[in-house]
């Protein structure tokens, strides 16, 4: 590439910055602004309209084109929270010369494409799935987050979107129920993102992350996110934590996720599994006048929150995903 400080920018140089190759036909594997701004591919692309046009061989790059390129880089950096070197926009009549900073600026916004300086407003409708059925062995919520298309899902995760899950437990009719309440609080919030290490609203995520809570995690698929799922594949367990108080340490909460074959719907399961032995007679507890062998009482469920990307610097190209869910039990 002939681009170097002090030289006049050529059409080939400009096209590479804009599209990724000198011909202007596009190369998503080379650092450029259109791949990130536009549809891109895989974990590249915010789905924005108004990608920059390439230029023909021998055409002089105008001050307006140069300014459009610099402004686009600045907008990407602002959305991501990426630090770049400031370059003053030229005015009509100026000779457009190369700047060393432009190479590094474009590389920076390309490499940091999965970062986001801020979040949008949470989507909660349909995300609360709870029940009050008493159970012995298992309660399980199944929640599906559906996007209008696979591209909508890509744009959501590429631009800094995430899905957050937490357990719901209340009611303390017996000691086992109380320990389930404690475990639900212990797991905190499980955040599910794109699958690569990225910084979103000041917090670093790696795919599946536990936020808050306490206790000891049994297993967590830290590097598993949207792009690590197989379309139409089997569920992957991304989180598991056991209760921390005897005699209930065999009980656990487990979270799984799967992606449908169209890559536009994520289904999360949260399993409350009671594998602890019931207390033997005559030490079992009496609840409401009935002899119940540590039956789990109260409210059990999960909350799923879709936290979309910020639209301060980019437009919403991911739509409004829907959330729906159900709960099932093994009561014996």
C-alpha cells in the first residue's frame, strides 16, 4: 500500500479504508469502516445504512469524501468508547494528504467492534416466568428470546447487546425452601453476550459471566456466547451452582442455552434441581398441618432481561426482540 504520512491519498488507499480492498468491491477480513458500519458478516457489522461509496481508478478524492470517512471513524469510536487520534477534517481546496493516525484509528475501531460505550433501555416484557406449584424434585423455566432474523440477532450482539438472567425464589415454609431462596440469590445475574471478550458500558464480558451474587460456581462457560452456539444444535450448559448449606448441598441451579436452526431465537432453560435427600421420619417438617418431606414451597422462576445496544451513535437495526416463557415441574 502506498499510503504514508506526507503523501497524497490515492483512490486505492481510500477504497481500502472504506471497503477493505483497492478495487472497492469489499473485503470483510481487512480493517475498514463499511464492514463494521454496514451488514458485514458474522461478528462484524452493525447493519447501518449509508455505507461509504468506493471511488473509481484515477478519481481525485474530495475534501467531502475525506471528511465523511473521518466522521464515520469518529462515530464508530464514539459508539464503542474507543480512543482514537483526532484528525482535522480538510476543507474544499485543500490537498488531501495521508496521516499516520488514520491507519491506527481504523484498525482500532475494527478490532474493538464488539465494545460499546453504553447500553440501551432494558426490554422486560414477557421475561418474568414464575409459578407457585409446590415441588420435590425439579422446577424448570424455559424462556425464548426471538429476533426477526438472524441478521437482527447479529446486529444486536455485534453492537453491544446482551441477555441477562436471574433466578426467582421466595417463600420460607421450611428449611429446604429457605435454602433455595438463598441459592437463587447467590447466583446473582448471568449475562450472555457475543462470546468474545468485550467491554460494554464499562464492564468486561467474555460470553457468559456471573455478575454479583456469592458462593462458589460449580461451572461456567465463560467463553461461550451467541457465536459459539450451533444453529439447531443441542443445548449447552453455561452455568451451574450448588447450594452451600447442609443437608442441601446436592441441590443446584443450572442454566442452558440453545440456538434455533434459523439463528434468530435463543432458548434459555433454568433448572432448579433438588437432589438432596428428604429428612427421614420423624424429623420431617410439618407444613400447613400436613407432613411434607421438605417439599419446596413458595414462588420459583426466572427473570430474563434483554439489554439492547445504545442508539446514541447508531440506529436500531435489531428491532425489538420478543420474550416468552413457561415453567414445568417434577412434583414427586
